[in-house]
C-alpha cells in the first residue's frame, strides 16, 4: 500500500527503495525480530546436515521453533525450500533445539519457554508472491506465514501479513510432548469451562469488539490465556472466575481512570501493561485501552 508524508500541509507519496540484495532484508529483520515479530533470534545462516542453510532460526514467545526465509525475486521457490528445512529441524532431537535456546538466550528465558514442537512456524518474507505460493500455503497443513515487506525512502520499513494459516502441524512420533498427559490442543471454549456466566458474557462481548477493530486480527488460545495479534500480540487475555485480566503492549496509555498498571520487570513480560475488566460498565473504557494497544502493532 502507498505511504504518504505530510510536507507543508500537503501529502506526497513515499518512493519505494529497492534493497540491494536479499542479505540486506535479512539483516533488517534479524536485528529487529522482537520488535517486529515477537520472537527471539537464535542463529543466522544456520547449516543443516544436507548442505542447505536456514536463513534465520528463531523461537517465538509461545515457544514455537521458527524458520524464516527471505526472497527478493518472485520466482524463487522459497516455500518449498523452507519446508525442507522444517522437515530437517523436526527430525532433530528435542535436546538439540533446547540446548541452542539456552545457549543463545540464557537459562532464565530458556526455562520459561516450553518448546512447542507441535506448532513450528515457517515464515517467508518477500515483496510479492506468486499464485503458486499462495495456493501452497492454503493446502499445506502447516503454519506457513507469508509476509509482505516494503522499503521506502527515509528508512521507512513496512512488514504486514499476506496469509496466515492456523492449521496445527502434526507431531513426529519420535518427539515426546513436554508434559505427558496434558493435551496441547486448546480451545477458547475449554478455557471458559467452569467460569461463571456473567464473566463469560463479558469475555464474549470483549471478544466480539476486538474482532471489529480489524478483520486481520488472529485469535490463539493457549492453556493459560487467549492471545490476539496482527503480526504480533497486542492482547493476552486470562479469564478468571471474578474478572478478566488483560496484558497489553508496553506503551503510555491515555488512562484518566488509572486502571493500567505495569508488571514488574523481573517477570520479563513483553506485554508488560495490565488492566482488569470486572464489570460490563467498564467495557467501553477497557476497550479504549485495548484499541491503543492494537494501534501499537500497526
């Protein structure tokens, strides 16, 4: 999409600037993975045993292993290449990836991350995609995400999702779950079980309003909370018996009632601002705060 800059009360369209090579794109994303995609960087040009190199190896805040591949040319078959790397990664021993996470991120962060081998992600970043690319994403039952990038004059960089599939990848037989006996499959409905009807009604009203903010918003349920995201999370919602707790982006909120509090830094939360929704009468106000968090990821 075109981006405009205001100069002397008039808007002029920013010019697209072609990056000189694929490596330049890779360096931009790798240096800003946490800000752009809510991920921890692990390795660049990571060698596989069959001779290829993974452009970027990362792990997201949910513990999912992430392979990122880049392309400048529309004709490059980057998706098949990335899927080949994913097959190789899933064939490795669980300890291999966990040791890499601990080595790169430190013991404290590594212990908080539960590596999610059921839902590894493949992310492709390019200026454009062919119909073949899009069709592949639609039919392959894996988490493949296509991101558009645009590089404008004045060092303006845009990164936005084209297609995201939320299908679950199947777990290889040789990879055990980290907590035997606990299902990794989670639904929003399961999280609402045993929650009083009045709190469920509050959550459903808030959920509906969140989706009206943007048709591209994605919802993901974990065992502990429900996340709402664009290219990265802007809300993580925990439903309790008497209230709804919402973690939001680390921004300065317009909050005249003073309902937003900051989570202590020792917890290392990326979404380190928190607000509680305790009654329907607070819904409009809390949604105003949530909208500010949502705008921070645009």
